[in-house]
């Protein structure tokens, strides 16, 4: 697996400076989900992440290997 995530930290913070979230573009989102699919224990992932990974993999299959 040669996938790397190279994005600048774009974060969402609340009024007191606590981290609330991270902003990803779709390319970064797909890369993150590919990493999870490769390294995480599928049965330990929450159902919403399993669904997200399934959807991204289906999108990539529809696009064909030239678009990965």
C-alpha cells in the first residue's frame, strides 16, 4: 500500500479552541477510506465507515483503474 495522505491541516475548532473536526476534500476522503480499508479490522469499524468504504470502492470500480 503506497497511499499517503498529504493535506494541510484544515481544522474546525469550537469557541474555546477545542478540535471539533477536520476538513477533507473528496480526494483526501477517498485516500483516508482506502487506508482504513487496508489497515483496519473490518469488524471493528463502525457501520457508517464500512458503508463509506463500500461506496468509495464502488465509485472507483465504476470509474475504472485509470482514474485512481
